[in-house]
C-alpha cells in the first residue's frame, strides 16, 4: 500500500487506508473540494488534506475511486508499497 510522507519531521507515514479513515461515513458522489472539506471537518492531519487537494478536479462516485486517485498522486510515486 502506498505511503504518504508527512512534511513535518516528527510525523509518521500515512497509508491509503488511514486516508480512507478520515473519509468514513461520507456520501458519494462528491467533488474533490467536497472530499477536502470533509477531511478537514473530520480532523485529518494537514498532510492528508493536502494530498486530497492534489487529486484531479472531478466527481468521485465512491471511496474506491478516491483511493485509486490517491495512489496516483505524484508524491506517492516511487514510494515503497506495503
């Protein structure tokens, strides 16, 4: 599973599953901006909010589509999958 490297040195790595945790309970379809706002309201770390903000401008029909898009964000390419 791709890992997201937080910008702050004391932070750990976030997995795609952890990103999904901050989107639990969300109702689709949603735009990228809706996802970002929802994650902020759920108290997601800024690194996760920033990651969601890098997703393409489109409507997502379900969480699977979001997670596929998250895995394609350039900052994740080249990271080890676990």
